[in-house]
C-alpha cells in the first residue's frame, strides 16, 4: 500500500493512496482532517481488539471505518443504499468507495500522517 502526503493551497494535508486503497486516502481527507484525537481513538480501539474476535466501528460523515484484530475496512456511507433502490441492471462503481487493508498497514499510514502534520 503506497501513499503520499501533500498540502493543498490552503495548507490542508491531503492523502493520496495507491490504486485499490484510494478510499483510505479519502477517509483521511474527509474524516480525519488533522484530528489527532480521532487517530488516538482508533489506535486505542486497535489495542483493545488485539487477540479478540470483537469488532469496532466508527461512523463518520462520509465514510465508516470497521476494525477487527487483523483488518480494516473503510466504506463510503453512500454504499449503504440497498439494491432495491437502484434501477435494474445498474450497480455502483465501488473501487473508490470500499477498501480493505491490514491493521498494521493502516497504523503505518496513520503514524506517517501524524509525522507529516507535525513536521510542517
């Protein structure tokens, strides 16, 4: 999972992720927005889940993050629409609306994000 941190013209940190993990970047850009307390909350959840079969969920404005002891799933909230609400033959393009990654990989990106924010 490759990533890049940039600053836009307003100084806001933007995250770009490799193909297949774009949603992780969107999640940082839309839900975290430099909120270190949110990252602390997620890291605490990861610690509490270690060695268990429990799950943890964080519903945001645009995306929902699910954790278990091994995997992170981030899904756009718009994907919660059921199939009955779509026209026949239509389906969602979800490559940029759903992503899975390992907990360790996710924490590595979160740590790098923190360092990038604090270094400038």
